[in-house]
C-alpha cells in the first residue's frame, strides 16, 4: 500500500502467563518426585544395614546393627574356619577354631557397610542390587598363646643345666645337656594365620636349646665343692672364735650359673650363722623380735629390741671367695646394727588375751623323727598370725635341711618307709590342724595322710611334704593368733592364743566303714624296712560350733578314706 514501510517484521508478542505457570509446575513436580524417590527410601534405610547386604550368604539387609550382629553370630559363629592340624615331626594334633579363640568380628564386619544417612547411589544400590561384605575374623591372642604353651609342654625337651649339689657331705654333679623347644612366636603366627585362612595343616619346628653351663665348669665346680667341705670355716671376732662345721657349709652352699657358663658358689650366711652366732655375740647384744610370753596363764607382750649381730653379707662374700679360690679358712667378721624382724607396734592391740584351743599328739620316743618334730615346734613357737592372714606351714618352715637342724628320719611315702631329711613332719602338721579345728579357724588347705597312723585322730590328720603337700589355715577372726608349742620325748603340743569366739567346738565322728584288708609282702632288699600292716577304712568327721549352749553352725562332713598299709617282713632264715 502507498505510504507503508516495506520488509518490516511484526512486533514480538509474550507467551501467555498460563503456559509459563504450567511449565514451572511441571518442573517443580519432577524435582519433587525425584526428591521423594530418594528421600523416602533413604529415610527408611537410615539406621539399618542397606537392603541387599550379605555376609558369606547371610542376608542382613534392612536389619539394625544389633539385629545384624545377632544374626551373624547365630548363623555363622566360628563356622568360617575349619580345624587346623598341627604337625611337629611325626606328631599330629587337631585344634578347633574355638580352642584358639577364633571368632567372627561382627563389629568389624558390619562396619564395612555404609553408615549414616545413605547417599543416592547407596539408595539405588539398595533398591536394585546387592552388597557383599567379606567376613572379618579375630583371634584371642591370649587364648591362642595358651594353646601354643599347652602344645609346647608336650614336645619341649628343655636344656638341662649342669649343677653341683650336696648329698650330705658328698658333692654330686649333673652334666649339662642340649635340648629342643617349640618356637612359640613362630607357632602362634602360623596357627593364627591358618585359622584366619580357613584352616589346614601347619608344620612347626623345634629349635635347639643350649644350656648356659658347660661340662668343664661343672667339673671345676665339683672339685671346688669337695674342697669347700674339706674342713670347717672359722669365724674370728676379736679374740673369740667359732666354727661353722662342714655339715652346715654343705647345707647352705649352692652353685649358680655365672659368666661364660661357669658355676659360682652362693653361701647362705644368715642361715649358717643361726647356730653359731651366739658364740661370738653376747645374748644381751643380739636383736630380739617382739613376741608374747605366757605368764601365769596370760599372754604378755615382750617388746622388740634393736641389737648387734654379725654382718652376714660380708661373711657371705668372704666365704664365697674362699670356696671359689681357696686360701685361709679363718674369716674375720664384724658386727653391725640389726633391727628386729617383728616390731613391737606390729603386735600391739591384736586382742591376744586368752587360750583359744590346744591339742597334743603322742609318739614313740627315741627315734630320729623326734628330733625333727621338736625342731619344727621350736620354729613355730611364738609366731603371730594377723587377723585375716592365711598361714602356710610349708611357707613358714620352708624345706627341711641339715643346716636348719633337721635330720634324716623315716617317713611313709606311697606305702613304703623311706628315709628323708625332716621325716616326721606330719606329726606337727596333724597337731596344728587339730588346734586350728578346735579353735574354730578356717581350713584353707590340708590333705589327710594316706595311711591311718595310730596316735593320730582318725579323720583329723594332716600330711606335710615340702613343697607339694601343705597345711594352710586362715585366721578369720578379728584378733591376732599367737602360736605356742611345747614338746617332750613322746608328745608335741600346739596351743593357739587370741580371743575365743565360740563356747565349744566338737568333732562328731561316724562309725568306721568300708574296711579294706592289707596285703603281706616279703622283701630281702637291703633297703627294706619292715612295717606292720594296717587295714584301710573310711570315716566322716563333722565340726560342730556351739554358742550359748546351742548349735551355732556345722561344717560340711569331711570324708577321709585311708588306704591299707602293706605288711612288709623279711624272709625267714633257716638255721
């Protein structure tokens, strides 16, 4: 048309508002659906193991950690490993996983799974796939070590150290010998690895064990030991002289491993001085332990006293030099201040006021065992057992030695009369046991003698063989207990002082039953000791406590079964 502008495009018209709102709504809906598709299952999965999670075929998906742990323990346990066969040379032994302390580490196993709020990838995997977790195992190191130690006890042949010792005054020796032992560290590692890898066979080896001592050192020490007891040792203090006899030297001289495989002398000077120190030091100068004495039927505290005595460390050093190098056997000694072993304050206020119990056993006179009974009674006299303390007769007396004043005497062991230093100790143990029994104190450990002995109360005897067979009792009262002893040539008495807790204590005995006859045996052996046979039997003893004229309590009945003692005689000799 005339007057218009040719080629001009029409003006832009905006999209209607309704269409824009529709597109926005659709986009929002898509985003919302996507969020819901992730958030809803994620919320549901949160706090539990992802669905589709398996451990060695066990499905733990969807369970809480606690539920998953319980299910794994119940369905897997220690089934993930088989037994391990341990081979040492020709010897084989099979061990189960539980013996080595092998178990499924459920915490470590479940800990491999994702935790916390799951990510979108984890949600997708939980909905569409599976997750395989490798089971983690753990081994109780202490239990595995105990297993190896038990195994080692059956195969170890430890090296034998050379030694020199005395049989009376006669030196004896034992040559050193090589041995073999299980390599424990290697065994723990190999057995543990085998269990962690499902079981199998493990071959272990023994390693050489070499003694520290040498044959040459033993031979040298043996010769020096002969010289050590060739004569007494003389102790000199000013103008005073006393001798330590050869028997005491032998009883207190030992040889220990030293440098480069040698054997060095060790002398127990304190024990050796026990019988001779009073010859050099006046009794008034010696230290005195606090103790109690019985005066007019009442215990009276005797205070401790610091004194002076021979320096036993200096004496030990000087004596060991003589035993190792020879030389002058007269040793100058010196005095030193010595504090008492038991202070007065330790015994004050213990409530030791009256006799609680006393018991006496009898025996035939004029036998060597009587010396041992009396010596042990001497050692026990005056000892105080504190409230709550457990008293061990073996720990207190120790091993009976000639140096301590004990002698060789007969004692029945496994039905045979044998000779041993300290024979007759059961007499004192039985006497003390009955004092404890009627004193109302706690019996911690005692073993009846195997064969009934006339003079012992049936069912209330106690054996004593150092160090294996002991008598132990506990002072379960609130006061101390003073042990006092007395003896004659035919009896020994143990009396306990403290504060009585019971009006009376009785021993109620059953009738003897289940008698077993003894058998007879004739022996022509030079070592044979004739014995009179004794039938065996069984008896029950019950301890009954009385208070205010009534039974306060009873101990369970103690049953003792005595074996029949063989009757041994020498063969009849025809004229």
